[in-house]
C-alpha cells in the first residue's frame, strides 16, 4: 500500500506541476509578440496560398486558396500551441507560442521552397531569411503602432521610404530613359540584312502568312457528349465521337483521376476543337496537340490563334484534347504517357475518317487524308513525331487506321521534348519538319527540337525539307494562350523569371508566321515562303524584334562532310581535313546546358590567334556541281565557352574575351580549284556570325546553379546557324575559278581567342 500511495502521490504532483506549467505556457506572448505572431501567420498563409495556385483541385482558384489558408490557420494554431506547450514543460523562458509560430512558418516555407525547384541548402537559407524577416517586421510594426501619434507618422514615412528604396535597388537601378534591348540594337544596326549579299524581304512579294486568308472560317467541336467539365465536349458537342480503350497502354488509372474525369483508361474520349474553311474541299488537315500542363488547367483551347489563321488559308485545323493524360499534383501522371499521346493522335485520324463517311457530318468528303500534318507543343511535339513514325511503336496495333489510308506529310514541334520511349527514338524519313524553340524556355531549357531535326532524313528525290528556328526572347508557355506567361508553376514561378521576354502576342506571332508559311508550303505546294525557312531575315518585316538563328536542309542537299567519324583528318574516302594554328580541333557531339550530347557530331575548332581549317575535296564530290548550286554549312559560335574553360591571368586578356563574347566573329571562306584559282570572301558578306545567346533564368543572384538541381547553371548552349554561299558569288569575284575542278575549302579565323563548331557541310541545288 505504501508503494502504491507513493506512486499515486508522485503522479498527482507531476500532473499538478505540468498543469501549472501549462497554465502559464503563453504568458510571455503579449505586447509586441502578438504582432510577430500575426506576421508569421500572414507569411505562412502567403506561402500556402501561392502553393495552392500551383496545386489546383479543379474546384476553382478561390476554393483552392481559401481552403489552403483555412487549413493553414488551423494547423499553425495547433502546431504553435503544441510547440509552446513543450517549451513550457521544459521551462524555456521565451514567448512560447511565438517561437512555435516561428518554427512552424520556417518549416512550412522550407518545404514549399524545397518542392519548388530549390535545393535543400537554398530552401533552408531562404526559409530562415523569410521567417526571421517576417518576425522582425511584425516587431517593427508593433513598435510603430505603440508610438505616440506624431512619432508614428514619422516612423511610417521612414518605413515607406525604406520599402521604396529596397524595391528600387532590387530592380537594378533602372535608367530614367528606356534602354535599347539587344534585339532592338541588332535591328537598328542592320542585323536583318547582310553587308554584301542582298536579302529580299518577303514583304515585297508575299502577304504576311500570319494575317487571315481568303476563306471564311467556321468552328465547332466534337467529343464524347459526356464531359463533366466542358460543355463543348459534352452536351454542346457538334459531333459525337467514339471513346477508345487504351488499357493496353496504361498500367494503372488512379481513382482520383477517375473521380475527376468520370472515366478510366478503358473509355478515353476523343475530343477536338475544329476550325474549318468554308467550301467543298477536300482540304488538308492539321492536328494540333498540347503538352504536359496541370491536368486541371485545360490546355486544348490554347492554339485557337493558329487554328483561325490556318483555316482561313484553306487548312482544316483541329486542337486535340489530351488533358486527361497530363500531370496532376493529386493523381500523378499515367505511365507511358508519351506513347499514349501519340496513340491518341492516330485514333483522332481514324475518328475523322469515320466522320468523313457519315452523311450530314461537316467532315463529309472535305478532308484530304493524303495531306496531313501533326503539330505538337512540348510533350505534344514529341508525340507528333512519334505518331508520324508510328511503325516504331504501333506496328502490331491493328486497332489503328490502316497506314495506306492516310499520309502524314509534315510535323511541327514547338519546344518539344525528346526522350527515348521503349529504347526507341523518333526518326522521320521524307517528312517535312519544323521546330521552334525559345532561348528563355525555363521548362525545357535545352533545344531538344535540334535533336529531332538531326534525325530527320531524306531519301531519293523528295520535296520534303526541314527547318529550325531559335528565338532569343521566347519562352515555353507563351506558345499556348492558356498556359500564362511563366514556364513554372507557383511558387517556383516567382523566382524563375527570365528578363526581356517577348510579349505573349509577339511570341505567338512568330508561331503564326512560321507555322502558317510552313504548312502552306508543304500541304498546298505554296513556294512563295521558301526563303523564310532558308534565311529568317527574309521574314523580319513580319516578325517581332529579337535575335533569331535558323537551320535548313532540303531533300536536294548533298553532304560533303558531316564529321561523324572519329578520324579528324580523313572525313570520308577522298575527303581530308587539316588545321593550322588550332589549339584544339576534334569531332565531337554538341553539348546542351547540362553537358549532355545533342546527338549530332560536328567539328569543334578552338584557337588563340589567327588560324585556319581546310577541307580537301575529291573529284567525285564536285563532279555534278553546277554554277547555280549553293555551298551550305551550319556554324555555332562557342566563344562564350572559353570563359568556363580557361583562366586568363592578364586583365587585357579577360577584357579581350569579354569583347569577343559580345561581338560578331570575323571569318573568311576561301575556295580554290586544282589550277590554283582561288576566291576568298568574308562570311559576313552572306550572314554575320553573331554572339551566342546567354539567358539568366532567375532574378536571384547566383541561384542558377542551385535552382532545379543546376538545371539553369549554364547560360547558353551551342545553337547552329545555316549559312548559304552561292557558287556564283565566288565566280563574280573570280571568273577563272572552276567549280568542276574544286579542290579545297578553307575557313580563316581572323582574330582570337575563339571557338566554333562546324557541321553539315554540303551542296544544295540553287
């Protein structure tokens, strides 16, 4: 009994002691600390509210934010009280609820930043700075509020002045007068025209391809008729489509995805937005498909600006709905979604074939299924290429339309992904290809379309061609009107914000110009825009002011050297190379921002002062050459790489390199025949070798290497520009030069240090 009594007595004393401690747990959280608690609550609500914008539930933005802030308020109260109770029990003489709020807010902000492209170190540093700053601001506001009225006015004035000064400083001390952007400077300096080789503007002979054409356009939708989120695919659908069973390609379909959409993988709808020219037809067809965006923020309406223009030019345009294959914070993303995206595109072709046979359908006999193009954005860009190369993935799928019943003539890829699917890469043959990429793409920072471009091949005598366009001030999202201006969901989008982006309408104008011209050229045999793909300068009157880089190759291109072999001196039988005064020359793969190969070898040339690189030709190489032919090659300026590769000790060396990084390279090209007749011309007579494009993706100093695991570390990647040097330009300079006896080509690099990559050297019919 004595032992039980003693134990009971101890428990009572412990309970009494704990009760006493807890009864005064928050006695220090008075006065100024109340303002601190409110400030910490506000910053936690801000963090949760911003995060909610990037984690939509499908019930609307207001619901998401209000629900997030409400749950946060309950959680911070419970957490702070709990932490405060623990601090009271251990006897910590601090404002315990306040400390609890500080810890809660710090942990919350840390995880918000950590899962928003920040590494753990940066997330820890920023969360500590934010929470301590908020707490300090709360104390400051509390102190000001408690001042006498006259002093309070003075203090408030000083606070406002401080805030304005900090905002002004953070903006980089903007000049009072607007400065000229690099793009405007290039345009003002005449970058749109070559010095000695006149570039004929398309505006003088052709209409703007982005302007409406002569056809009246009607628009409607087709869909399952049962869509629970969009009436245009539900009860207002103009045509009812047949849903498809994709269970052979989907391993699992989360129940949350089922609840949101109301269907699973066995019943995927075929929904499309149609822009159709009025008239009998038949018309060419282009299917447009979005990429991976937040599932709850629908993407298929984002290409209406293209659909309207294309239909007015006599091309039926359809934006395909694949939102149910997109990522959701709550239900992830289906497995093998890339394969599914391509498969769904092919099922749409099959569905439209069925519509075209139905009496009363607006598609009845109005589609030319031998003239089809596929356009995709982001993952949609890869899906479009996969669908055009369908035999690599779907050769055994008998549910797809017969390959002889349609023909895909063209693929357009807007900032596409490029990944191996089941160990296979897309390889297009005799299909015309166009890719557009922004240098300020903060989602796909690498030019993956460049890799797809390299795997497009032509066989025999074909009218097909391929072209690429790299746009300095374009990003990823603005190609879609529904994706907003930022490439990253909140809160990461607050920090990853490249400067000097094109306005959304300007970026979409670039897409309208190139996509419209390209599809008219391929699907309607319209040759008036050919020069646009060969040289972007021909279309500068149609395009917004920024820097552009383009590549081009037609089916008539005859390669002289592609630099794929390991022997740098023997390029192919009968063709040899040599270099003079080079510090480095090698055949290697061009590397992207992450140091990974782009899948296309070139010859990398590096020099300190003046140097040269010569290719000796065989007689068979020029046996069929004509005076109208064009010498072509692709060249990438890589001078900026030298800053990372070398340490220059002398200030004048550093200054010289910095100047070269921002200036055009001076290169001459010389040709010589077996009789010794030679012609040496400056390359900028045809087109200038512009500096590399460098992009800073965040306004946070030094954070490029931290954000998104170093995704933004390198500010640039090698981007090729195609140069065309007509043979007759050399003959104009020296009529004695005999192209049929051509013996060598020499590239002279007139100043250093420097570095370039040369690729795809060959001849094209003029």
